[in-house]
C-alpha cells in the first residue's frame, strides 16, 4: 500500500513556545545567569590564564552542526613520514577562564550540563565564554588542551601527549559538507584522512568487541517560524568524527589509570537475559543472527533505513542503559572499570563547554602527562561528581524527551482520528498489546495500544491517532 502523504505546516509557534516555557518551569531548569556570575565571566574573558606554548600555526578545523557556536573540539590530521598518522585534537580549556570556588565555578556545578530546547539552549557557562572567548571558533586565538596522538598504520595509538597551548581553528565545517567533500574526493588531505583514520578506528572497535548503534535520530527543526520533526540517520562522517573523540576518551582513561586517580565513564555489561531477549526480537523481525555471531558484529551490519533493522536497533538501545561515573584515587583499581559499549576504559573529556565532568578529566590528564600532582581543586571535587552528573543527565534526558513529546502533540493536535502508516519498533515483553510505532511522515515516534491483538514487531501497519494534546497528553495511537 502506498504511503499516505501528509503535509505538516508546523505547530502553532506561539502556543508551543508557551508550552515550552511551562515545561522549563516544571522541570526547574536554570534561568538567567546571576549578575555575579556574568561579572566574573566578563573579567575572565578580559584576563584568562593563557599558556606559554603557541600552537596557532596548526591549521585546525571543527566539525559541528551548522548553527553551533559552543565548539569544544578542533582537529588536524596528517600522515607520518615513517608510516601511520598524527592526530592533533584541541579541546576548549574552560579552566583557563574559571576560578575554582568562584561564582562561575559554583554556577557550573549547579547547572552540570547544557540543556537543549527547540527555542534555545540553557548553557552550562555564560555565552560570553561558551559561544565566545572559550569556543574554538574559526579565526579566534584561544587556550586549549592540545592532544597529540601518533598512530601506527592500523590506527592503534602508539604515543599520547596532552599539553596546554594557544590554538586557532581555520574552518568551521558541518557533517553534511564533510561527507560531501570526502565522497566527491574534493577534500584536502587533513580532512580526507578523517575517513581513513575513522575506518581504521572502527575496525579496532570491532576487534575489541565495541559497538556503535546507528539509530536514526528524531530531531526538532525550525520551520516557518515554528517547529517540525525530522529523522536524521547518522552519516559515515558522524561515525568517523566520533571515533576521534572515543580515541581521546580512551586515552584519557588510560592516563588517569596510570596516574592512580581520575573519573571514568562506565557502563555495565548487559544484564542476564537481555541478549536472549534480543535474539527473540531478531527472530520476530526475521533478522538472521547465527548462533556463533557476536551481538556487536550483528548490529554493525544492519541498515537503519530498513524498517526491521531500525526496529531492532531501537531495541538494542536497552543494552546502553545504566551508564554512570566511577571515581578512583590512591592507585585503587576502579570498579566498575569498563564501558561495555566501548569495550575499554573510557572517560568523558572532549566537551568541557557543555559538560561539567570534562573539565576535571582534562585537568587530571594534563597533570598525568606532565608527571605532577593534579591541582587540589580537581581532586577535591571528584567524589561528588558522579551524583552531580547523574542528576544533570537525568534532567537533560527528561528535557529532551518532553520537548519531543510537546512538538509531536502540537503537530498532530488537529489530526486526531486520522490514520497513518507506521512501523512497530517496540513491543513490551510483558505487555504485548502495548508498544511503540515509528511514523515516516510526519517524523513521529509514539505509543501504540492495541485493544486485543498482539502487536507485530517490525511490521508496517496502519494506525489511528487517538490522542494529541500539547502539555496534557502525549500522542497515542491504536491499530487502524
């Protein structure tokens, strides 16, 4: 049956913005920065703690969404004369602007992470820093933690170094442009090498049993003064760029482990029965999963554009729940130690403009490479960071989920009773009449409840919209 096309003009902008304001109040998200914080940020911009080393001759570039201004990472990629590669990876040096124990520091500990809403972001740091002096914007000289990785011809890290330096990015690139330039072979070598190094690192990830899920993401996009929803399947360039960040996070973990103090991002192995449930799901979706094939190998070969594969990948996200942070000091062995999806020790260190913990991990790594004790302010805060980050992550996840729910309901509120084509991407194991459907147009993912028949996981079905009321009821469907 051909898909029914439905033209969506976007939600009522004024009503949706009012609902988003109410949501922020309900969630208790931070408002404007207090005057003392803004004053301290302004002073920090005028007199930052700048490093002696000058690396502004390095032609770095950033890869971010087109509208982003809080740019944490910049890179330069090159071939080594004797074979292999050299990766320079600059990370914004937030500590150059934040005085430990000051108003700016205290506010960052209260906010924990940047929050994203369709009508704007709630930044971790004042924009004068996060989108200004501390951001790795093109043409701007700013302080950074400059990592240098020497890789062999297979992409394995041979040596790691991280030091403070002044850097200056040359170009702000976006994922679509990067993919197009690489595919058309018009990318110059530093950018073209992203594919070579990224694919080598993906092979190493496969060898160690790590897994990256290419699940299509539901995005809120601006449209004619309001908001709409769209799906975005990750591009290969997304994955190659992520591999550079993963490499830095793994290197940071190893540095902190060798120094005997740090904070890791950890994820426990899948609980008993979880993989067995996935095998039953694969069978229901008619996905061939040979008994000898590891889970990581299976998901790497799936195509997220195929409905059954997309449904299975959505189910796989259940194995990524339970992530947290592990602090260790005094040379003790952390427990837990590994991040199950990375299949190695791993640390968050590449997004300090948007995530609190990264500033601390970066500081500990700089000290480890220099062979000195980390500053007291960095070690004194470690014990409280896991709980603080957990609270911040819960708020960020709730805000993202509730925003999508609001936009979905606003888009569909005038279409209750109409039918749509959808794919069943989830069925509750103990409630087979309840699940989740994925509409292609509009880009909605919603709850479905069947009155009697078990929902057919992975099948395309027609559903009828039964509820959609922004701010009151999330969208709800029933089999048509």
